[in-house]
């Protein structure tokens, strides 16, 4: 539920802050005590993802008010935006498998 609240608040809060590009929040991971939340994000349409991650972390306080209004938690989690490397890893694995298939195909042709 917290992920849905963050996503809904993100659209309203961050659109004017970080510009016009697409951002996917792939996962929200909460600590056991709900004091920290890691938001794994993938920015699209920009080459410097680290700049966007830094900007999001600097502006994360803008999400506090909408989250506090819509939750009934003792503590509002501290949001930490993190670049999600899972798609990069998946692409690397796919390239390795493709290379192996190509090598096996060329061996069969010989």
C-alpha cells in the first residue's frame, strides 16, 4: 500500500521538480521498523541517471506531507532513492546467453 501512495504522490509532487522524463519505481523496500524505505528507480530518457537519483534524494522531503496525510504510521519512513540495476544485469545475462548460442551455432556449422 505504501508503494501505491508513493507512486500517487510522486506524480503530483515531482513532475515540476525533475523535468520531463519517464521514471519507473520498480520496488519499494521497507525496513522492519518502517523507519526507512528504499525506492528502486529506473529513469528513462536521460543519460545521467545518477544526477536524477541525487535530485530525487535532495527533494524527497516533498513527499513527506502527502504520505503523512494518507498513512497512519507511527513513523514516516525516510525515503532513499536508489538506482535499480536489475535491468542492466538482465541485459548483460541476455548478451552472454546470445553469445553462447552464436558460438554453439558456429561450431555446429563447422
